[in-house]
C-alpha cells in the first residue's frame, strides 16, 4: 500500500512537556500530489512537517516518508526529500552558483550533474547575470524562487515547503506556484504549508489543522461543498475560529 | 570524503569573505604580542619614594643617591617630617617612605649599627613587596660599602656571613618577555580557537541554515570536521605569525625545535576547537556563545599559570588547573622556547592534550543533534 504513497502517518503525535503540539494526526499523501497543509499560526503545521523531515523525533504514532520509517530510517529519508524552511535557508555570503554547487555536492551529485542543473536553473530563473552575485544582494522574491530551486536541486521524491511565499509579492507568488506545478508534473510530491487561501485552491488536496489535529482533509472543491463556502478562505475561517489555542 | 570537500570549500569561502575574521586573524596576534608583553611585566620600575631625612648627613645623602641612581626609584618627596611623607602616600603621590633617623650617621660610626624605617603602601601588594625588597637590597649594598670603609680589620669578619650568588638558568637575564610572550601566544591561540568555532556554528543556528544542513544526508562527523579543519589551519597560521613577531620584536628564538611546538599546537588546537564546538551545541545565540566562552577564558587565563605561578596556588586551585588545557600549553611553550625540551620531554603533556581533544570533541559530536 505505502508503495504508492509518498507520505503516510498514523496517530503521529509530538508533545513538548504537557503541551501536545501535534495530536494523533493520520493522513496519506499520494505520489506526485500537491498537498496543502493549512492551519492557523501555532496549529502545529511546522512541528508535523519537522517530524516528517527527520528534524524532530515524534513522541508516538507511526509515519513513513518515501516508504521509509521516520524513527529508524530518518537519515535515509533525507536522501529522498527536499526542504525549504520558513527561515531563509541559503547562505547569504555565498553566490547563487556557489549555493547550488554546495547543496548539489553534499547530496552527492556529480560535477557534471551540478554543472548542467545549475545552468538549467539559472536559465529558467533568468538569473544568468546574477550567477556570481552574493545571495544577500538579491530581492526576497528571487531568493525564495532560488531557495525552492535549491530544495529540488537533487531531484528529490518529495519536497517540503514551509510557508515558502511568506512576504512575497503576488506576481512572484504566481511564478513560484508555476515552479511548483512544473516540479509536480515531473513526479515530485509537494507538501506545502501556506497562509494564503488562494494558494490553497491550487493544491490537489488540502488538510486543515486546528489545535494540533487535522479537522478537514479533501480536495478544495469538496471542502467548499462540505462547508457550504464560496472560497477556501471561508472554509478556513469556519474551522480556524473554533480553535481553543491562542495564535502566536 | 567528497562531501567533506564541498563543506570545506564552503567554509573557506565564507571565512575569507568576512573581513572581520581576516582582521581578527592578522591584527589580534600583532596587537597582543606587540603591546601586552610590555605591560604584563613583573619588573617594577618608577616606584615613587618619599624620603624623610632627619639626619641631613653625608651618609644619608649618599644612601639617597644610591637608591635613586638604580632607576627603580623616583624621589617623589624629600622632607624631614614623617606626617608630610605619609600625606603624600595617602594622596597617591608616593608608594614608599624611607625614614632616616636624626642620629643615623652618628650611630653608624660610633655604635656600628643604625636603624632605618621603611613604610609602604600595600594597596598594590606586588609593588609594595618588590619595592621594599629592592630597597632592602640596595640598603644592604650600602651597608657593605660602609663596612668596607670602616672595618678594614680584622680580615676575617667576626660575624659569619653567608653570601648567596644565584644563577638564572634558561633565562639568564631574567627577561620577562621571554617568559610572557610564549604564554600570550597560547592565550591568543585559545581565544581564536574557542571563539571562532563556537560563534561560527551558532551563527548558522541563528540564520537557520543549520536546519537546512540537518535535512540533508550530511553526516554529523563530516559537518563538524568541515567546521574544525579551517579554524585548525587558521590557528596554525596565527601561531606562525605569532612566532615570527616574537622573533622580530623580542628576538625570541625557541631553544627547542619548531616541530615540537607545532606538534603540540596541532593537538592543542583540536582540543580548544572541540571546546568551541561544545559551547556552540549549548548556546542558541551568538551572545550566549560569546559570554560563555568569555567566562571560560577568564578562568583559563587566571588559572593557567600565565601571570601567577601554579606552584604557589592553593591545592584546590592546583587541582583545577589540571583540567585547564591552557596551563599545559603554557608550560610546554616555556619548556620548549626557553629550555629546549623535545617531544619526549613533553610526552605526558601530549597524552593529556590528546585526552582533552578526544573528550571535548566526542562530547560535542554526541551533543550536536540533527534531530530534536
């Protein structure tokens, strides 16, 4: 079963002392799917994502990523995934090219692969002129697009994006989503958290977390039908308003 | 191995792109080694002396001339009232009072003995101690001259006198710079080793790039080695600059071999870099790392035998110095630079330092977690 699934979780839980950040969540993500992981601030999205990426050890429950167990095979999982964190994750004091070379290198890619892929990305992002510019001098939108390109540089099976478009202008956000579509069309599973409800509409399926639990999981169209809402925005508000946990 | 190559390439690029690190690497040894040895000198000069001369005789003037001609003392006040001299001490214009009683010359000639009074400001204990010791030895010399002048016979002095002649081995001129410079060089390497490595990793924590590294298949061991090696090399470069300055500015050429110094320094750097690494695994911000390493450095320096001799410390402090890597390196540097000790002579130090390096680095690697 899990052969066809990119991610499976069963009652996955993370507690910090008395506080249950993630409370027995169970879901499956299909291969090649764009899976939207929604929730208010503090709902537990990032913690859940960190457990799947092997950055945080679950307290209880089961989970597999790319068919590998998150408890025992977490280092193997890392070969199959890409991750783009909330914080900007490239090295500011390295150039665009050097960042790509570094990340390609530590994933064990050959020099030929790195060279070819770097040229491809520079061409697609129209960054040829900026190839040897320090990343810190790029505008935020470009940085985010570059960070995504670096996260999928080693052609991972699954890519985790934690609020990748935070603070980015609408035009760049649109371009960013085009990049996500291209990656998904190439067979990469995309697991993305966002606060923008228009972006939720672009996802194949969406889950909404409230107080550490998944309260809804379906395609955007069916979620709107179910909650009798005109937009994902309305669906989200209906669910998130009942949250007991204070947003941070 | 290939991963390590990419990690090292990244670290070197970042280090050489940071002008503050470059400045630190080259300026710190130059400034510390050119300035500190002149200030950190135990030799006390320019002691301000108040003389209360109640005698105003030939001998009293002769004595004062002898005292001031040594260069260690400056005649601050010359008076015949003790309260006036004391006032000068109280206001900080004088450190020592030498009182010559009114019957000094007379008693010396007639009764063959006289008494001088010495009072010192003991707020600065070191200065007071050394000052009075210098003065006493000058007075003794003066005394001897007087005796020669007056007591020609009998040839054998009725009082048996033991005269001590000392010979200063390994540092014949008792040049304090020979003693301080190797020690300061050790402090320099220690500071560069702990600070640079701890701040570097904590910086990645602060920016968030460490998270990105933690989701990659990079092994902890490779990541840490990638961090250690550049600073290890920088440490050896700083040592080289430091040894060059010691030679150029102070003419210090190690009696022992450079191989011994570099061999120990190579091991020592791994130990202090491990300490820096360990600090970085506990600290969340650069400020925390700085404060923590600053605190550790204070203890290391004060209990390292640079300024005060470990042998004269209380037992508990001696025991603490055994856990201080700095104390071993200072000892080794002085042994090699002044005495010419070789690798075999510092075998015990090498073994202990190897222990430090293994323990500190293992602790750091265990404590560095890719998963929380």
